[in-house]
C-alpha cells in the first residue's frame, strides 16, 4: 500500500536550509531520514520543494484565468516536500512519519494513495 | 471548576476502573458497561451541581449505571423520556440507597484485557481504556496509531470478549504465572508507549509512564505474592528515577553513562530496590526481575560512582535466555563493549540478523559509537546516519549528528 508523507515545515525550518549555522543539521537530518527509508526498502520516491515564495498558483474558473504569485494557501506551516513510501499498513506509515524531521518542528501528514481510477465504462 | 464537577472528575479517575470492572463482571459486556458508566458520569455532572455531591459518589454512579444497564436490557433503546425519568429517580434516591462494599474486580478485568484470545496490540489500549478510563484519542497518540483505527480496534475487541464469552475471573493457580506475564507485558508496553528505547525517551513526552506505574502498583497490591509484578514495578521506578537526568539544562540529550547522578531520584531508586529484594525472596526469577536487576546495577553509580559492566553483561545474558528481544540483544552488546571493549560489543552486534534491525534505531546508534571508538570512521558515520534517520526525537537526532560529525 502506498502512502505519501507530506512534510510541513515552519518558516524557521525553511530558512534553516540556507542558514550557515543550521544548514548542516537540517540537511543531515533529512539526508539520514531519506537513507533510512531507502535502506528499509520502503521508499518509492519524493522530492524537496523550493520555499512557498517560489510558488505560482493557477486558477481557471468560469473561463477566467488567474495566475497568482505565491502558494495556494497562506498557512503557518508550509509544504516543504514529500515522500512516497510503500508499507503494509497505516500503522507502519505513521511510524515512518513520526521519524520525519518535520514531525518534531512542524508536522508530517500521511495520506493513503487512491487505487487507480476505474476503467472507462 | 464547580465542586460537583470536581467531585465527578475525582470519582471518575479514582473509581472508574473499579466501577467498570464490577459492572462488566456482572453484565459480561464491556462496551455496554462502559456506555452505562459514561452515561452515569454525564448524569452526575448534570445532577450534582443542583442537588449537591452525594455522600458516596461511587455508590451513586454505580446505581445510575446499573439502572442504565437494566433499562437497556429491557428496551432496545432508551427513549429520551425514560432517560429524564431515570435522572429524576436518581435525584431522589440514588445517593441514599445503602450500598455494600464494592468488591474489587479489577484484577479479573486486567486478565480479560490480556487474555490470549485477544490480539497482542489491543491488550494495552484496552487496559488503559477500561481500567483507567483513558480516551481513545490519547491512547492512539501514545501508540502512534490513527485515532479512528484505535477506536475501531477497541470496539472490535470488546465485541470479541462478549461473543467469545471470555470470563471475568482470575486464572487458576496453575495458569496464573503465564497469564500474569501477559498482563505485565501489556503494562510495560504502556510504560514505553511507542518508544523503542525507553531509557532515551524525551522526558517531556512522558507518554503513559505514569499510568503504567499506577497499573503496576495496582497489580502489586492485588497480587502481593507475585514476584514478577514487583519486578516490573521496580523496573519502571528505576527508569522513572532517571527521567530528569535525560536532558541537560539546555534540553540536549544525555546518554545514560554521562548522566548527572545527582539528578536521579533517590526515593524512587530506594522504593525500586525494596520491591526488588522483596521479589527476590520468592526465589522465582523472571524477565522483569532480571530487567529490574540490570537497572538496579546502573543505579549503584548514584551510590558509589561506579558501574559494574561485567555484572550488567551477565544479567543481560540471563535476560536473553528468557526474553531474547532485539532490544535486549543490543543492550547486551552495549554492556559487553563497556566491560570487554568495543570489539566484543561489535561482535555481539554482528550476530543480530540485518532484517531485524532495518528500522531499529538503538542498533545503529550503538554501532556508530563502537565503530567510532575503533577508528572505523567512515563506517561509523554510515551507522550514525541510519540512527539519525530512524530517530523520532529532535534532541537525540542532534546528539547523534554531533557524534557523527566528530567521527
């Protein structure tokens, strides 16, 4: 069963990525976490995302297109990246989410993947 | 909080398990007994502020809960009107009805919770919910399970107890020791609640340690002749005694060997030691007495400044014979390394199968440490990396990052 762990980080954590004093600890923790997922054989994929200020959001409602600088939602904790893992159960997925560095500072949200869409009738 | 609300809460905390055990033993239906007791507590919160707190709140709650159960047995569902009548009736006579002393059925309830027919992962949550009245959300958080999943599991397991007719009774003497082991293991699982490494756990996140100690004391009181029950309580108290020393003033993680012993709780250590010697007099050693003896050996450092690692390694070797868990194997390797050198520790670590430790943090943390001592720095960093990636605790992660950087 595949799950995605959404890595929600606080603004302070996101700035740690480039802070000379904190970046080693920040990247060390994520590198180690990624290695642990891979070595345990549960990692399917994932990516780190550039910070929310780099986001561009597109809406096309009622024939009107709106392109906006910035993320879809302004929230305290921002999506900093995601991991796709393959584990037998939600319990196991939560075990891995608890080890995600953002769980100690922001949050780690776990979502099961949907089954493939039904074939056309 | 009003007096009535405070009294209701106090009665709930102090007597929830007693009342539920009594009701469940008679009605043989845990879920319905819980519902009835829950209703009685709600009724108390509504009624007591108007009528005053009854002289015997427990008796009041029991009468109210019994009425719910009788009523529920008569009708498929209690109508709102009947409920109002019931509350009125309880108002009038609930607290004045004479009540015999309530027999304590909690021991039977503990044995039901840890019955062999019940899935091992459900035993501790069931115990926490029924004996202590903890809510499912709190239990779910402690065990790192989704709250909805935890609630479903608890509902299912209670239905199984009812449908399978699991009896509310203390096992026969010939089965008692084996059945008690399951009870004690379930209590110890609450103590660790989700932490693989109890000793390293963040002292701010106490989990359910307090609740586990409470249950441990309860079992010792209800079964005073069981040495393993005393052993378990001694073990938990020894670990609890060191809780304040696990972080320094800045919040950084401090491993056991570097802890400031003046921050260990001497009264808790003394209580643990008394329990352990009382247990030893029965001359029936077991897993929990051995684990408590290991912690007792560590506690000696508070008294004479020394740790007898050879003795600790020997105790772990004994523990491995009766409870060969991965945790005990890693701890044995750590003790061997201290007693006979990093080589000996690493050799013991190498005998543990790789697939058993793919996600076991303490194995990698110890491996990193021993490899570093042996000057195998590249391998040490790799092992530390695995440990960092498997850590749940930010302070432990930082500690390991610093160690790894020094390798």
